[in-house]
C-alpha cells in the first residue's frame, strides 16, 4: 500500500512538473518578464512583500562567482524573502521545508538585456514535502497569493 501511494505521488509530481502553462516552463516554475531592470524589480517586489510582513532574508549575485571563474554570465541574482510567522508554522509542520525557505525569487537578464524573474510555486512544496496539515496547506496557498500580488506591478509579459 505504501509503495502504491509513493508511486502515485511520484507520478503525480512528474506529470505536474511536465505540464507547461503560459506562465512557466513547468507547472511549478513561474517565469515572467519585468517592466523594469533587476534592481528596480527587486525594489518593487521588496516593497510589495513588506506590506505582508515579508523581509529580505538573503541576496546572492551569481556574477561574482562567474567573474572569479573568468566566465561570462548575464546579471543573475537570487533574493530570499521571509515572513517569520509563516515560516515558523511551516517548519513546525515539516522541518524539511527549510530546504525551500526563505522564499526565493531569481532575477536575471537575457542576451537582449531584458529582465526576467522566476520562482517556484509554493503549491509544489506540498507535494515535495508531503504536507497534509490543513493549516500548513492554507499557508502555502497564502504564499502563492502574496507572491502573485507582489509581482503584478512589475510583470510585463510571460516569457514564451
């Protein structure tokens, strides 16, 4: 019975990851084009998420490493956002969620200098971490809603 459950859970996850939507490369990775450059995009999203008690927790620029390796990389940064109340409750449900927290948004430019940003749909975490607690599932949907509201101001069009 346990093997059958695991089989269907893995199958469902793989099917979900394979289904592309117009807003993503898979069902769970959302990619959008920004109206602004990387710095302005981050600034606006930080401001919008701050209204919902999220704070910038991490900032990582991948370009520094590329320079050390003498390799070219278009500007690429990852910013982590944390809402302590939500994060604490989620970690109480399942400590493995620390792998995906704080919430990360990647910002990057393409060859044309256009700015894009992407993030993992928090709904995926319920599958990845086998979250079944009703309160925690509601928090994952709240994160999804908060991110969607925060990006509306900078979202231009979806990357095809």
